[in-house]
């Protein structure tokens, strides 16, 4: 069975009345909100993919240094020189927006709430792929103010085309082309067996914010650049040299559309600090974990409002502190 709120689409709620703010179910408690600095804009770095050539090339080395510094200090960067024509990116966003403007009954054909086939008499269950809201577990869970269309695009043979919309007619082809082109971007700044997120943002409506040094900073509007964000798997693999940034999207009076590509490691791979980045001066900060176990924990962590690294207790220092606390309690 699924939670009753699983079928409540944000678009429908927003269109049903004259809302001045999202309902309480979608608003963080006051005590859970980090300090916000009004009007503070993040001066995020920009990396030119055209200049990331062969090692030893002077321009490539300069750009690679910028990339490393961006991941160390910000955990994200804007990408130019990605080779995607501006009209093509505009088409992607327009077709995506077109899907969400379809009648509800058309979008529901691709719902992420499906009839269970587990031998227990059926019923409904949530699954990640398809159209809808993120998984809802409890009445107390704070929900995201957005609807999603979530698709696995690679490997191609594992695509579930029953969740790929037939309308707008151009959407499927555009998604296939965007998948191919964005993968080329991923493979040039990527780290083996790790994850990056490549975002094509709404160029007219902002709202993405980054938590840095205890303050929420606005990510500036990008026209036709892509935004690359480091994931928590990179944080593990780099032994904390690269930090996955905490980010969020705040509500706006205007509709906002974005296209996000998540690049995940293969499920059978191990996530662990690279041996080259572990030593006496910097011991391993994270324990080894299977990529599948980490991926399975993402949904639970998201529902709980925590980082996956923290919820799965991947940090070695957390386990040691817990053991010390248990020893202390024993002697009290």
C-alpha cells in the first residue's frame, strides 16, 4: 500500500486555489531552516569543457586546476563549451514543460504508483520510475513542492519505455539526444566509479540555493550553461577532499522546470576512499559500502531529510564517537 499523499500532485494543489504559500505539509519547521542571507548570490566557478584537453597541455592544465578547486571549495561548477547548441537546450526545456502541461489523465498514464504483482492480492506500490511525487512514508514527512518525471536512461537496454511519454511527440527523441550529449560532458570531468549530477536549469526562474559556511546562497540564473554538482559518492571516493554540497530549491510565484541527469556507479562496485588519498596524515574517513546499498539508502535518507552518508553511518568518525559514547555510558 502507498501513503494517501502519494497521489497528490503539486500542480493540482497549486491550481486548485489562490495559494499565498505552500500548505504546511511542504514547509520546513522554523527550527530546521538554516540561516538565509537575503540577496546573497554564490559566485560559482565556471569551467570551459573545450579547454579540458590532453594532460600536459598548458590550457588544459589550467582548466583542470580550476575544476579541482571548484570541487574542493564549492562542490559544483558551471560548464561552458559543452557542445550543445542553444536552440537544442531550449527545445529540451520546452518539451519537458509541455509534458507537465498535459491534462492530468494523460500524465497519469506514466504514474510512479503501480499495481503490485507480489502474490499478496495486488494493491498499489510506489516505484522510482515514472511521473509523480517522491516517495511518501509518513504523515510527518515534509514533502517537496514539485512533481517529477523520473526515467532510467542508461544502460539503454534497461530503459522502461512504458514510462517514456509519447507526448509531446518530440520529447522522446530529445531525451535520447540529450542523454548522449550530457554523457560526453560527464565523462570529461568525471571520477571513476563515482557520481555527478548534470543540470539544465530553467533560464528564466531561479530558486536553486547552496548551503556554504552556514548560509544559503542563491545560484545565479544560467542561460545555456550546464551546472555540474558533485554527489556524495565522490565525497567518499575522494576521502573528503571533494565535498558534496547541500542544496535545495525554494518556491517561487512562477513555474520552474529543470532537466537533471544523475550518474550513478554500477550497483556491484564498491564505494571506498581511494588508496592514493589515504595515509597516516589523512586516515580513511569513510567505510567501504556497496554502490547498490548506498543507492537503496538514498530514498530513505531523502524521506528523512538527511544526507545518505549520515543516515547510513558511512563516516568512520561517527561510528567511533558512538562507540566511545557507549563505553562512557557503561561506566556511568
